[in-house]
């Protein structure tokens, strides 16, 4: 897994956990299964910029948060 992909995945997980949100809750906000969110967070699912923006919106963070 690329370093960028790994960092983005970790930032998604960190942002979700910082809000006390479960995988299921984030999945419901995104309209995807809990297992899909798990794939996002493990880096096993490639994310389009559109999907990444949806994740950022669901977590109420700026998309740039995922690239810090």
C-alpha cells in the first residue's frame, strides 16, 4: 500500500473515532455498508475524490484533513 493511501486511511479512521462514530454510523451517513467503510479505513478500497469528499462531509471535516 502506498504511503499516501495509508495516511489517508488512517486519517479517516482517526476523524471517525474522534467523533465517537462507529463504522456503522459512518456507513449510514454515506449510504454504504459498514464493511465498505472498513475497507476505506484499511486502505483496501480505492477512493475517488468524490467519495473522499463525501466522507469528509459526513465527518464534518475539510477534505484536506485526510492529507495531513
